[in-house]
C-alpha cells in the first residue's frame, strides 16, 4: 500500500529539471519547418498563370457575323435551349456554329472550322492547360483557342475575372 | 541508485573541492542537483524559486566547503543547508501556504510533465505537520534514506521511521479516493 502511495507522490511531482527543460524541443520550430516544407511541396502543383491581352487580335463579332452572313445561309429560325436560368441560342451556318447566351452579360461563343490567321509571334496564355490567345478592346474581352479541328472564339463584355471563369466553364463543358 | 556508492563519490568529490579542484563540481552537480531541486520544489511549489534556491545551495557548498568534515554524511550536511535555506526564504516571503490560484497557474506551466499532478502533492503535504512534511519530502523528493533524514533533522532513526509511516497513513486517509 505504501509503495503505491510513494509512487503516486513521486510521479505527481514529475517536472522537467531546469537543465532538462532547456533541452526540451521547441515544437514551434517543428511546426514552422513542416509548414515551409508543405508549402514548398505544394508549389510544384501550382502553375502560375500569366495572361497576355493583345488588342491587335480583337475581332468584332458583329463584323464576323456579317461576313459569314454574306458567305453562308443563316438559319432563319435559331434553336433555343434552356438550361436552368440560362437561355442558349444556337445558330448553325455552313462552317460555323454561333451560340449566344446571357448570364450576367451576353456571351458570344463561335465555333468554326476555318483556321484563324495568327502569326508565330503572337503571345499566348495558358488557361487550364490550353493555349489561348486573348484580346481586349473597348471593354470587350476575347479569347481564341483551337480544339480538335475547330477554332473557338469567345467574346464577352464583363470584367477580367468573370471572363476567365467563363472560358474555364466553356472548356470544362467541352462545348457539348 | 546506490546510496552508499553515491555517498562515497560525493565525499570524494567534496574532498577534491576542498583542495580547490573545480572539476569535482561536475560530479557533485550530477549527484545532487536533481534531488535537491525536486525536494525544494516540493516545498516552495515555485519552479523558478526552486531553481534559485538550488543554485544558492551550490553557492553555499562552495562557500562553506571547508566546514565539511571528510568521512561524515555529505547528503545530511547538504540537505541541512537546503532545509535551512528553504525555510529562511519561505519565512522572508511568507509563502508557507501556497494559494490555490498560484497552483492553478503552475499546473499550466510547460515544465510540468504530463504525469505531474501538483494538486495531489499539495493536498498530501498540507495535511501533514511541519515535521512530517520534512520527513516525507526529504525521503521521497530528496532521495534520502531514513537514517540520513534522521541526521538532517536531528531525530532518532526509529522516530523518523514512525513519523514517516504515520504521515503516509494520514495522506492515505485524506486522499484515499484519489489513489
């Protein structure tokens, strides 16, 4: 009985001695190094995005549509499709499909088979792993990229972040 | 821990110290520091004050080393000095009884090991008389044998043993539920 009480009394006063106490590991440094190591590791998964906006690349959609109108026969009755709150208008011509819809601002999405005349020196941006050519003029943002044998053109009058989000949305939807 | 061997080593180290051999401090410090610190801490319940008092004990050893009679009990001599020092300090600061708030504060200090339960020690020692407290702390925290405690407290050996046994019975009665 006494042994148990003695043991309990001794254990109850189990403190770090001053010389042991100073040797005690400071866990703050462990947490700091662990955080730095984690951030360093994560940095490999983060791809910095640099966007180049070229005003010379800007193609007025209205002008393009007029050009196509002249060359091909436009659907007299465009197809409408509703997905929740968003209303899509599909207009199919010979080589071009124009999809127009409005979320906060109108979005013009043009899918065409022909190649776009872009020089080798044109600076491209990388969005979601896809090479995209961006243009900006008079508050209208424009993006052009190639997908399979099609050229995709998106035009939107909005702010930059909304525009980039919309491009990502279109890419993820795979234009279906 | 071999008490007899420690006694011989301490005696030898103190003889060397009397001849101004500073290297003896390593052995003295290693053999005495942990036990003196724990014994002091058990009575003052203040980590930093216990550290100060323990340091002061070593300063006194250096100061009064010539008074040590070789071949006598080193531990008894040192603990006599420690006991006097603790009670002088406690009298000066009038901290013989530790306040509950101070104890709560101490419990959250990072020098306490996960197994530490100061409230248990405090409850156990507070139910003892001053003499019983001395006998228990010198034996449990100072690591002294009963015959060494008897020398420090100038009491007969049999008396120390009976005080110790009675003190443990009192603690068991008081803290029976916590055991």
